[in-house]
């Protein structure tokens, strides 16, 4: 293609130089020379104004931009919510340690901690000398005496059992019991037959029973003006001594019973009754008796008293 065009260019002629179209005639619309100069001046002014406006805008943006976050002393922008930070402890306001504060004075070298040494313990207090313990006097209850009866001499002494001769406490018959015995027409030292144990060993004087120290319920075996056969008595028997000692202190008349004058009696009446004749002050043990198993007649002699309880 290039070689062909060059060949055409070499082939000159008038027809090649003639214009294809007639040039257009200049019109009167072309601006005059003065008008063109003024247009160029206006364009320069517009460009300069545009530059000034752009510079002013840049300066305004620079004034309105927020300060950097770590710039101290500048307030935070208004209307911009703070982002939630994790819950961490606030920075301590305490002054830094002495080692971290630069100082012109020489800093003493840190001292090593001395090993912890426990203070010497005071010597233990000597306990006060033990006071001799006062041993309470054993109470000779029926149960205690019954337990003592089955022990050996050494064991009985260690337990605090009484000696073989046991005597009830010395005391007088209560006034209330004396008044009731008077109402029953029971005289002082008046004797009668008493069954010792109607609950477990009922019977008469011809039969034998086995007894030990303890409480018993007996029964009246006679007839009086105001006391009748079968009335119950409650009391205590001691079997450790040479003789059996017994004291009965309660009488249980049946319902509706009355005294010698016809006055009703309460269901429990205080009395004072001892075992044995007046001259004996106790009951002799039958042959074959052992400690804790004394043999006696099931019905023995008893008597009312209104003064001091007799001692065997």
C-alpha cells in the first residue's frame, strides 16, 4: 500500500493540485480582534477565581478536621460517640516507684529480703496443779444397792458400795403421815402382818420368797376398823446388813375408801411402817440367804410408827 501511494505522489499534474471543493468565503461572524482579546482576559480571571476558591476550600477543610487522637488537651468531637473499650483497670494515679523517677541523688541498691524466721514460741504454760477431786457420796438407791449386792468385795469397794451393814438415814416420820394414821386409828408401834411382794411373790408366812434391795409393793393381811385386807403399801427393803430392814411410806386405799370418821381418803396416803417387832428392828434372814438373794417368809411382821424411824 505504501509503495502504491508513493507512485501516485510521483505522478503529478494539474488535476492533482486543483482543490476538490471550493473554499468557503469568510463570513462576518468571526469576532473582531478586540473581542478575542477580551475573551482571553475573562478566561484568565475565571481560572484565577477557581484557584482561589479551591485554596479557600482546602484551608476550610484543614481547619474543620479533628485533632489526632493522641494530641493532649484537645476536646473530643461533639456528637461522635466513643467506642466501647474493654473493661480494664484505669491507669494508676499513684506516683511511679522511686526507681523509675529519674533523680540526681544516688539510688541505694535494693536490699535482699532476709529469710523469714519464726519468732521463738513462749514456753507452754504449766497446767495448774490438779485439785483433789471430791468424790460425791454415793446415793444408796435400791438399784445401786442391788448392783452392789452382786459384786465381789474388791469390785464393790471400787464402785463405792457401802459396807455390809447398811442403815437407812435417820429421820422422823412426817407429820402428814402421822395425821393420816390417826385418822385410820393406827396406833404407834401397832403390829400387823404384811405381804412383802404381792406383785411377784404373793403368799403367806408359811411360804418363802427371795428378795434383794429394792422397792416393793406389799399388802395388808389383817383387819382394822379403817384398814382392810388387801390394801396396798409401797416401800423400800435393804438386804445388805445382818438383818433385813424395810420402810413402807405409801398406802393406796381403793376408790371410795374412807377414814375412821367416814371422810373420804385420797388415792395415795402417806404412812410410816417398819418391818419386824419393836425389839428386833428388822427381820432375820433365813438359812440359805446369799448377797443379793435373801430368803424370807413372804408375809412378815410389820408395825406403824409415829416418831423417829428406828435404826437396826
